[in-house]
């Protein structure tokens, strides 16, 4: 089985912003779909693992976006497992256009979780033959970054059924959307996300009330923000995110 999986996507009308460019959430969905498809081909999809009382849980994500493809454009996602580091499995992504120009790069870190115990397990004990290609899309040791200490904007969200994934908790793309929603509207009108670093630190479930908040770090030509989502009932931190923005590429 090939260590690298390639999947083709065509940007649909319901996946674009008012400017005709793909929504960030749709691009992230493409990465998730390609990873899921490749895991299935390798025999380690969530469906395969659930039968063994195991599942994948996303721990860290680092994404760089160079441009947002337009409605109707065809793009390709290349993805591959790159390493096993302690309890973590790393997976890389490269998004290219028809000219093989890079649209985005991403690296991610995943834990293999025992569903009953809610604890991570050793990859070598359960997936000893998990293939990998050592090249990284983004070199990142996934070190810690600061939390929001002085929130400047807060928004509440209620977890809906539509927000849940097959693990019955909030899908990671939804968590990212909520966090970025706290970016000031003046930034959204002029800029678009260029780089995201995300740490997933807890689960949210149906009915939970989530508070998203943000704090601006840099105010130059690439504004930078810290974001955080917490569960209101117990103040548990769920997601920590750092975003860097670039001038929007209008049609």
C-alpha cells in the first residue's frame, strides 16, 4: 500500500465565501476526508479501530495557506503518515492546484485512544506495521504556545447535533470555526487566515455551552491572534489556537 495518498476535490458552490473563494472550513474538511480515506486503505480508519475498542483523536494541527482556491477549481490533497513520536502518530498534508503549485501545507499529531478507558495507548502495541514516509510538510515539534490571558472578544455557542462527529464529540473543524469567529470583523473584511496552530485539549458534547474568546498579539500587516474555547459549565479549556492573517486575495 502506498505511503502517500492523493485525493482530488472540486470546489463546490456551497463551499465558498461571498468572494467566491473556498471557506476555510471546507478546505479543512478536504484534509479530514483525505486522511480518513487513506486510513481506511491502510486498515486503520475510525471504523476499523472502533471494532477494536480504539479510535483516533486529533491533538495538534499546524496549517499554512498560501491562497484560497475559487469556486469550480480542482485541487489535489496529498497526505501521508510521517512518524511515530512517543504516543503520537504524525500525518502530513500538501494541497496543490492543476499547475502543481502549493495551495496549503499542514502537519498534524494524533493519539490512539482506548475508548473504554479514555486513555492513549502505545502505537507499537496496536499498529506495529503502520507505514510512514519521513518527510514533513511543516517542521514542527508541536511546542506549547500561550493561552488567552486578556480576552478582548467573547462569543457563546451551543453544541448542536450537527456539530458532532463519529466519536460523538464536537468535530475539530467546528471548534476551529468557533475560535476564529472571535476575530474582529474589521480583520475579516480585509484579511484571511494564512497560518493556524491549534492544540486540542478537551472534548465537547451535545448540549454543552461553549465560550470562544480571542486576544490580539500583533497589529502589523499580518495580524496575529490567540484564541481559546472553554466549556462554560466547568471552565475546561477545549481548544487553544494561534492565527496569523494575510491580506485577502479578492477576485
